[in-house]
């Protein structure tokens, strides 16, 4: 694994952790929100967890083409 790959891996994993933290914060807000707002905060928490899962899946992918660099790795 090259240095750029490990940096990229670390950044994506950090992103997944950030999404999980946001999900936790949204869930905490749901617990203290008015009844009409609770469902919205809970849904936001679920969506952040989905983003975290996607970030983790993306980190595990072995992409052969880098769209930014325009070449194969």
C-alpha cells in the first residue's frame, strides 16, 4: 500500500467516524426534542449512519480507476 493509499484510507475512515458522531448527536437531540421534532432528528441520525456505512464500504473498495487523477492506480 502506498503512502497516498494509506492517507486516503485514513481520511475515509475518519469521515465514517465523523458521520457516526453526527448520528449520535442527532439521536441525543431527538431524545430532548419536542414530540413533533423527534421523528425528524431520528431520521437524520439514521441517514448519518447510512453515510457512515457507505464511507466504510468505499474505504474497502479497490478502485482501479481514479476519476480525479484520470488514470489507473
